[in-house]
C-alpha cells in the first residue's frame, strides 16, 4: 500500500477532550483506526495494511516488517492496555477470509477520508488531517517523559531533525519545562545544603 507523503511543516495536534469528541462522532469502524493513530504515531498506510499476524495482544506489540513501513525498516510498536483490549475485541469479530485487522462490512478498509472529514466537522475540529495524529502521538509521548530515542524507534523516524519537526511544543509545555527545572534545582540545592550542614556539624564535633 502506498504510504502517505509526510507533511513535516504542519503543527496541528488534538488535545484529549478533542479526541474524545472526535471518537463520539466517528463511525464504529473508524474509532479503532483513530485510536491506533492517536496512541502509536503509525502512518495511515501502516494502519490500513495491518494484518493479524503482526499483532501480538498477549505480549502487547505490533511487529512491523520492512515491507510494511515507509522507511523500509521493521520496527516494534508497543500497545497500551486500551489498545490491547481494542485488538482483542476486534479479533473476536474478525472475518476468517480477511487477514487485515480493520474492516468495514467484512472488507478491509481502503479509504475513510470522507468519514474522517465528516467526523471532524461534527466534532467542531477545524484544520486537522488524519496524518496530524502523528504529531499528536509523538507530542504526547514526549509529554509523558518517554526518551526521545525510544519515541523515534516507535514512530520510525531515522533522524533527530525529522523527529523534532513532529514534536510540537506549546506554551504550557515550555512552562512545564521551567517548573520541572525549578523542582530539580530546588531539590538539588536542598540536598547540597543538607550535605554542607552535615559536614559542618562533623567539623565542629571534631574540633
């Protein structure tokens, strides 16, 4: 399946409440597709081309081979408990004649653009494209404190430059960074002061 061309200059992301609203207005077959994109940063082609032999709910991974990815390199995508449960439910109703995971009326989903655009409109979400889920997922991973190199492994980015373009920073993120730095420095200085005080007490006791 032809992979979607990446638009690295866009900076659209959904906040959790917007995603929940989008899910409420999406048809049932589209919700798990949205969820995978929202949580894993997988590309549209990777998601629609996903087959059951790539999904391991028990261990909690999607294992993509080189032929499945845009970069021609295989990778392992970890699954959240919510996604593992979602795949387990989908497996219960899978069509035995169809190897693909995501189906609509028993057939693999080939195109959902119209349904996605309609859902966004009903949810009051303007200017958001399906591919923007990649920005959203990567930004959420970074906000969760996941190591950038681990995020790159999950998302399939080869270079830090390309990865950085997908990592959206907003004012609250920068404020949070300042708060974390302040906490770190405060604790570090408190520890240093405590150590100094102990050393002074020892010096006074031995004098």
